[in-house]
């Protein structure tokens, strides 16, 4: 069942506990907390430390450029914070009060790297508690929310990075919308995606990184979806595209052992090899970074 079909079923069956009331804002799987679309904070605990992030990042001017700022809170007094990716410092982590900190990702290389699927690590040292040295792992992803307008248009929440050969960075950010329509257009002051039909009621939304950044900064400006319905008439829906913390995990162990960098997976490699000669779009084989690992391995 498609996710938009499930959601409509929830609306039609308001008494169903799987749709309302009992649904948690956070889902936990194998030690990783994943934020639901409605969650405003995401939490993780390890040892003496309880850590949380606001799920919605904010854009601010930092060091003369726009930057995504992620806001975190701890239950212990903070001694030191530092952000990094494997083998390299990355972004900038700052303590802003005894128990509050921020992580700054500058627009351009830093933001694009994280949005394209590379997890960001944040080392957190506290003055008290046992243990008092931790590492958090966060995933930041583009997500739609704040949907307003016609139910005849369904916009998928997730926008995912995929490997598409384009002569530059081979990266596309892809979303999807569903409408039984002859055409679908998406407009915005900046950052409108390229729209293409997939089938009778599905449309693909593609952004370059530059266009994606324009769409999410500022996140207060919605995108407008207009569909010319197959049965007649035109409908509209608006939604905002934002940068959201979608996963959080915490460990007091060695981050490189707990979360090793994945290599090329055999299923992904087999999929790439099975594509016809001249294939440029490898979305069928996995995420951008899954395919990228195999492309590097083949080279």
C-alpha cells in the first residue's frame, strides 16, 4: 500500500489506534531514534547523559554566509563539544550555555555533504556523570511539512539524495507527489524542482543542491503545487521544505566501531552492473551514498 493511501485510510477511520492517539512521535530501532514528521525534538540517552535536538534547523548568517544551525540540549553541564565526520573535523559545534549547544553547517560544501546522507558526529564531554565522554550521531535530511490545501494532491514527506550522472556532482535530491492529473506544476520564489511524470498519478520532483538550498532557506516560504485533474478542474496545495534532524543516536564507546563507515554493498554493486549501458540514473540501486561507495570501489 502506498503511504498516501494509508494516510487517507487513517483519515477515514479516525478511531483506529494505529492512526491517532497511540502513535509515538519517536520511533526507535537498533539504538537509533528516528523523528516522525510531527516531532519537534528528538532524544537519545546513554549512561548519565540525556541528549536532544530540535528537529527543525534554522538558517542564520554565520561567518558572512548562510548556515544551518542545529540546536541541542543536554541534562549535564557541558565541558566540550566538537563536530566531525570520519577522520576530519566538520562544521562547527559551540557551547552556548551550561547545557545547551549548537552545530553550525555552512551553506555549500558542509550543508550539501550532510543533506546528501553523510551522518554527522558530535563529541560531547560533560563535567559530571559516569561516563562523561560521548559521541552523538545525527542525520539531517530534507523533509516536507505544513501541508495546506487540496487532498487531491499528496506530497511525500521525504526528499532523498540519489546518484544521477549530470557532469558536475552526480547528485540529485528527489521527492514525489501523487495526483490523478494531466499535469502538475510546482512554483516558488526560488528553488522550484524539475517536475516529470512517472505514471498516471505519480510525479517526480528533482532538485540540484543549489535549488534545494533555495527551497529550504528560508523555510518559512512554501512551495505551491498546482494540478490539472484528469477529471476536470485545477487544485492547489502548499507545503514547506525544511532541513530536519531525522535520526539521533548516542554512544559512550568508540564511534568508529559503533558506526563503521559502510563500504560497497554486494546488492548495490550487482544492481549497478545490471543497468543498461549508458544509464545515468541509478536511483533504483540505492541512496546516493550507497551507489557512490560502489562507484569509488569500481574505480
